[in-house]
C-alpha cells in the first residue's frame, strides 16, 4: 500500500491536455493523496474542475513560492514531461515521477504515416507514470473522471441542439467558413438548433454563420468563458469538433461526439477519451496526415483539413441521431 502523500501534479499545456489528466487526479484522491495541480495561469479554471484536486497553482505566479517551500509537497508527478518541466522539477529536491514522452516513436509515425506505429492513449501513459502512487492495478475508465463543473448562468437553446466547435489552436485543426457553412446546410435536415463555440478569434466567423435567416444557430464565440463553453458542450445532444480542448470536454462528459482530423490524427494518442458507442471520427483523405502533433502546417504545404470529407460528417450525424430518444 503506497504511503499517503501530498502530491504536486505538473501539467502546463492547454485545455485538452489538462482534461486528460482527470482520471489520474481522481484516482490519486481516491487513494487518499492530497492533490495540487500546477498549470499555466490561463488554464487555472480548467484545472479547478479536475476531480480530486484540492488546489491549483500558477506556473507564472507560484513557481517561486513552490521552490521556497511556501507550498510544501512530499512528491511530484510531472505529467508534462518536457526538458523544461524536468529541469524545474529537479530543482525542488523532491522525489519526482515523470511521464516519458515517446519522442522517437512519434517522429517515426509522423514520418511514415503508418498506423502500426500508433501511440497508446495518453491517459494510459499518464496512468503508467502515476502507477507507484496507486495501491493496485488501475484502469482509468473505472474511476469517476468527469469534470466537476461550477455553477454558471448561461442561456442555452430550449430544444436538443448540436454544438459546433469552430476553433482550434493551429490551422491544421480548423475548418474554414465555407466548410462550416456546408456542414450547417447538411445539418438542416435534422431540424435541430445549432450552438457555435469558439474564442474571440472565431467571433467574426460565428457571427457570419449565425446571421443568415433560418440558420437555427446561436453564436457563443467570443462571448463566453471556457467554463461556460464547457456548459454548452455538457448539455448538447451532439458535439462536432476538431482536435480541440472542447472535443476532450465532450468526451469527458460522454456526449455524442464527431471528431474531425486534419493535420493531427487519432494515431498520435490524443483521440477522444474514453471511447464509447456514440462517438465517430472523420479523418482527412490527405496522405499528409498525421503532419504534426499540434496541428501546425508549414506555409509551403497544403493543409490536410481542407480534404476532410464533409459528406461523412453529415452521415456520422445521421448515424448517431437515428435514435434521438436515447440522447
């Protein structure tokens, strides 16, 4: 039986990466450990929703306090696993367990495009790094991993609706205006309201997609916080999203989900987790995919997301919504 300890969990990256830590923090708390998460300041609201987390610290604001032992911990679980996080964790003079990134295998996958090189789900790799903190065999699917949502007040469509996530951190994950317009035209046959989700960068596109008479769309882009966006996702009858943090939120809430893949690919290990029945993936027909881990596309290369088969998106919607009474 592992000794109960106070653990600092380090995960510095974006929304989706933090959401995928949820089963680990949940199990650590279930084992009796005290869990604090260190993340970038912009994502503290997301980290606060992770199950089992007692406190959240900011990478930008609280690092000095951690090194000065203003905040005290027994051990560190580094789930970021980069040279930056390893170097910093090594300065704390505490026992550190580190998530090992599969740099070589990922590079080979990006080079060869061979599915035989596919990486295991990152959640399972996180669990392997955290295994010494657990008292026995741990299956991430067996724990209550869903985000703990605070109360938010946001006006949602009264009828069951489809949420469309317009954004993406890099252009290899983002559909353009015309692609979303085509998808929305195809969705009209289902006669369901649409909720458009995105950040300030998507506000203009969301407004343009919302405006046509009869579009049935409500634009939340640029007018909601991340947590309010999660609430829109949590209550949707179906979510359509590229490889984004909101895609991972939809999977965490077990919402019916269609994920869209361009420059990134499910074989990189960041597919929606967990896997369940009402979930479909639509992958680009471009031979360039997977092109990059983050969705970056060099300026001289065509963007794989532009070869996404949009007709398959509509077919996937029909497949999931064929029995609406179960949603």
